[in-house]
C-alpha cells in the first residue's frame, strides 16, 4: 500500500515539476522560471525520498517481525543457554579435579593421607559432573536443572558459606545456582585461601563471593565472567566484579520477583 502511494506520487509529481519549469519560465522569465521549477523538482525528489524512509521505518511496525527471524533468534538464544550451562557445570568440575589432582601429586609421598582424600574428592567431583551433565542434557528434554536447593553440591569445607533461606521463582533459582558455581570456579582458579559465599534476600537475591586475589585476576581468559554477566542481564539484574585492596569480589543482584 505504501509503495503504491509512493509510486503514484513520483509519477504525478515529476511531470508536474517539469511542467512547472515551463510555467514559471513564462511568468518569471527564462532564468528565474527555470530556477524555481528546478527547486520544485528538488523538493519533489526529497519528499519522495522521505516517504521511502518513512515506509522503511514503519514496515516492521506495520508488518511485524519476521516469523523466520524470530525462530532463528530463539534457536540462537537456546544454543547460547546450553553453552553457558555446559561451561559452568563441566568447567567447574574439571577445574576442581585439576586442582585436586595437582595437590595429590605434589604430596603423594610426603602426605599419603592428604593424597587419598584428594583422590576421594576427585571421585566425588567426577560423579557430580556426570549428574550435572545429565541435568544439562536434560534441558533438551525439558527436564529440570539444578537450583539453589541443590547448592550443597557446590559447598565443600573449602567454602565459607552463609546462605539465607530465600524463596525465588524457579528460573531465577536455576540461574543463581550457575552464578554461584561459576563464581566459586573463578575463585578456585585465580584466588588463594578460602572463598566466602553470602546469599541474602528477600527484596533482591544478592549473591556475593569474595576471595583473596591470587597470581592472576579472574576474567583473564575464558567465558566465566561474560557468562555471569549475560545470565544476570537476562534476568534484569546487575553484576559487579573487581579487585579491591587484594580482595576479588563478585556481587550479583537479581530481582526475586517477590516471595513465592
């Protein structure tokens, strides 16, 4: 419809503009008449271009988004979600296994008891990783993923944790679990000493993870912090991460949606 109007306008306006040159020439003389006629022609062309831009701008509003484009965006969002889930779950387990196995190798002869404990931890981490992988793959079957109720999987004696009993909607609880998981993974990779975890509510769900800065700061590579930021952004929350006087602090604030 808009294209037809623009086409008709061009077909009508251009002849009129040409005729106006001749008319203005008779009224005003050869030179002024041609100048005025050309001015009208330029105005006509600009008006036609403006209508074209308006049509291009209004087309998405009038016609709506393309179903194919919407489907492509949903597919891409789901792929990104699965990539984050795999990174956070399997990446966490592999990081912990690497640290534990390195510690066991270092003290295998001097402290056999510690080495045996580390090997036991590796066994438990491997079992948990398989459960996590099943949960992530279960997303393809619309099965459930870990939530804050499953936080004990992440909380070992190496974490100083204080978690309030806060009830939040399931989608927020699932994302909060992954944020905690990735935050503790970063602490293990880049920090030293015992990390602290605080989860409070009820107005907003606040997740705070701190640890002493190690040889390298978190975020020096990989997708850990970027994945956390993306999760928090999609939930309409905020994320702060950075070092302050030798302490690395991650604070995620998520809207809880009220107690449920």
